[in-house]
């Protein structure tokens, strides 16, 4: 696999910090973004840097044996510039493309294995973020194949929070869809063509650290992140602690006379709590029983749409969930309209810990340093079975010598 790093761009939004320095050459904590990228990619044999002639004076420090610099005579955009790669006969069938303003810590080998396993033509590295309003978003099916692409700005609020990270792998044949010597944006101009042609497109959903230095605010965040576990343990190669969260009664209000709760009725302080979890570098993982599906009260489609609305809402408030797991199963019969295929025992249903174990496997979670915040005895038993520390919210039950916290915000403030 060859690598193409895009180091052009005007950097209009960051001029107040970068001044005349292009974003890839901006020093964050004494090292430039492009240097950090090249350090992360040092095991690769061939790297192409696609730039424009305005940054020619910065290129001297990038002259290494495995690097070729391709300069544009005019700006061609993050897709138009890729057409230049077609002139290199030795370029491999798979090309890893990285935006030059990204700071990241990812397991590239795992991403590439995902691309090969799915025999994908385009694989986007996607993740939840805290600024969905100004990000392109995508929806995936259960096989991680692209279902819908949502170009910013967004009119719908039920699209979830999976955003393009600026990292992707494409097969060489995708270059045929790019016009020569014309400014083109990959999301705006190329992706619609690929969708129309039914090209195989997948999304690699990862909790790993990827952040763009696209605004002064994000640059300041990156500088903080570089010093804590958020970046240092950002790769899936490294275990990272998580805060497991029950949904109903912890994140959203729970009404006793309702069999299904509206997750958008958010409890005061929840946004601040999730934001703090994100900032401290812990993963935020929802694990929720949703037996209303088995009882025939709501459909799977309803639950999943509500979770996408929840993800979108929290991102609007500057925070995010790394993953949401839910269990639709319920073992007892006797409900009008119940759905037979969901009427069974399941190790995913709390007090069992199947959702926890799946999260640990998917996200490489450090169990010993993790917590669970819940409001029911079933949450406590599932946490105990998993080996994570437990915090009680509300007054549905009590444990001797354990404090009951008023809400999620108070609980999180006690540990972070």
C-alpha cells in the first residue's frame, strides 16, 4: 500500500494562529503536524506528498528516500490533486490517503485488513466527533457498508454522528473518476459518482484518535490532547479506560408509566458529564436494555433512529458517545404484540454482561480502570460480573458504604 498525504489547502480558518504557515507545517507542542504524520508512517516504503507551489519553501525538511513530492501548478482540491498519482507506474493497487492537517494515532494495519477483508473499493475511516454541524456524515449498515452520505450543512437530525475523518483507502481504479487539471472535492464531486455507479464503499468505525487542525479551537484541543491518554493511548493497539453508561434514568428521564423512554429527554448535567468524559480521554459507551422491542411496543428501527438522534443531539452540544450497545431481548412471554424472535434469554441483557464484553473486544478497553454508571441493581450486577467499578445514580436501590449520586454529572465529577 502506498500513501498520499495532501499538504495543500489555504488554511483560511486558522490564519489567526498559523499566519503564513500552511497547516501541515504548523508546530503543535514543538513538532509540526506533517512531522508527526511521517513519524507515524515511517515503516511504509513509499509516501507521496501532494502539495501546491505556495509551500515550496517548506519542502526541504521533507526530503527523504521514501518520499516523493508532487507539486501542483494550481490548486486542484483534495480530489483533483490525486489524479497526478496516475502518472506513477509503480503505484500499488491500494492507496492510503491522509489529509495533511490531521493529528492521529491509529492502527493502520487493522484499517488495511478491514479494507482487504471487505474487498472494498473505497474505505473511509470514520468516527463520532463533537462538531457534527460542520462535518460530513455517513450512515452504515450492519456490515459497515455505506448506506447514506450526508453533506454538510445538515437538515435532518436523525443521521447519527459518524463523520469522515480525512483518512481513506482507495483502489487505484478510483482515480479514473477524477478529471484532469480541474478543482474537485472528494466528498462533493467524486463520492456521488461512486455511489451512483454502485462502487463498493465501506466505513471503518473506530474509537481511535483523529482530529483535524481546521480551526483555532481544534488546534488548542489537539495541543491539550497530545499530553493525555486521549492521544497517547489513541490507537487500538493500546488499552484505554471507559465509562459505561446506562441510558434510561441516567442519560434521559425515566417515566414509570411508560414502557419505552424517549432518550431525547436529557437529564440536566448530562451534556457536561459526557463532555468531561471525552476531554479526559475516557471512552463513553452506552449499554442499555431495551425490552420494549421484544414486547412489541417499539421496533428495532425506532430504537436505532432514536439513538442516531441522540448521537446527533450530543454532538451539537460539543460531545459524543464512542459506541451505543442495546439489547432488544426479553425472556418472559405474555405481552400483546410481542415479537417471538426477541423473546428469549440473552447474555447481552443486563444483569448479564454480554454488551460489556462486546465493547471490550471492539474498543480494546482497560477493564481495571473503567467505571459503570447505572441506576438499577441489574446495572450493578453486570458491572460486578465484568470487573468495573460502579457508581449509583438515583434512589432505585442502595449498596452499603456506596454513595448514591443525584445525577450523572455529580457521579462523573467524583472520579474525573
